[in-house]
């Protein structure tokens, strides 16, 4: 059994004293409701900042994880694998008494939701990556994800959940590294460009060096050229005309 602190489902930051009172109150009620339970805490927070959770819950084992990887609300596969094995191992020791308390620092809800969905799929307690992820996200206000992140993390999170659901992650070691090919990029919104100068689209793709798998440091795998005869220059008026023509065509 696992429980999520309700303060994780908001973008409003709490003062230290309020956070302490809320956390202590939640834990006290859970312990009162499950007097025979044993607890382990999983906390997702900024690695650069000092979390209060280990101090507040000093009588419980606390495991800390980051809330993003490369500024994206998803974690490296090694960390995901560690979380899954640690959480599943704890719950499997005693299915009736062992509980997980899950907490995230401000802005960590997307990765917390993803990790809970991954755990449900890993333990075969849910089927379907998209259904499971939306089941977790629906526990929070519908606009929370948009308020936290300007990017939509769902496509990447669903792809990672597919790895977990279809690969043998229960075996020793992590999932094998696989090279991926990017076929196309879809822009669903027209950027606001300078009507006079305009711009051309540039993409940088980062990941692990496929020729040096021992080095886990992300590196730039592809960078769009800044100049070249095949690089098209766009202006705002060009894009508006293009989309008007597309919308008007039968």
C-alpha cells in the first residue's frame, strides 16, 4: 500500500513551519489508522537543496530521488530501476503491514505521478500505460500539470512506461540502452516570430553516447546547423498564410 502527501498536489509553496505541521499531521493520522504498519518514505526533490523530509521523519527510512533529468520531468532509467526494485522489495516483505509514503518538493508532481504509474505496471497491479498514467494524474487538479511544466511530459513518460511494461525489468541490471531514430517533429502551436527578421528552427538532441556506454553523462548527439542552403528562414506572415491555406483546403 502507498500514500501520497496531499501537499504534492498543489503549486502553492508552504512555509517551513506550515510544511512541518502538515507533514507531521498527515503522518500522525496514517500511523493512527495503521498502528501495526511499517513505513518507508520516498521523497522527490531538487538535489541542490536540502530537503526537510529526512529530519521531519527521522524515525522512518527515507530515500531521496531527483524530480527531473536534464530539466525534463522524468528520471534516468538507472534511477527508475532503483526506485522500482526498492519500492517493490519493501512492499513484498510484508504485503499487509509495509507501506510507502511518497512525497515531492514543489514542482515534483509530474515525476512523482510517473513513478507511481511505473510502480503499478512493474508490480502488475495495473494494465495499460496510458490508462495507468492518467489514473494517477486524475488524483490532482486537472490544470496542475500545465501550471508546473510548460512542456507536455506525457509522450516521453508513456514511452518510458512502455519500456517498463514490455521489458524484463525484474531481471538483474537495467534496461538495455537502445538507439532511437527521430523521424519527424510536430509543432502544435505557431511560435511568435519577428515579422521582419523571422527565424529558422533549430533542434538539439541530447543523450548517452552510443559509442561509449560506460559514460552515463548526457552529451549532444545532434545539433541543427545554423547556416546552409537547405535551412529555411520563416517569418510570422509566412506561417500564418501556410496555416490559413491548410485550414481552408477541402
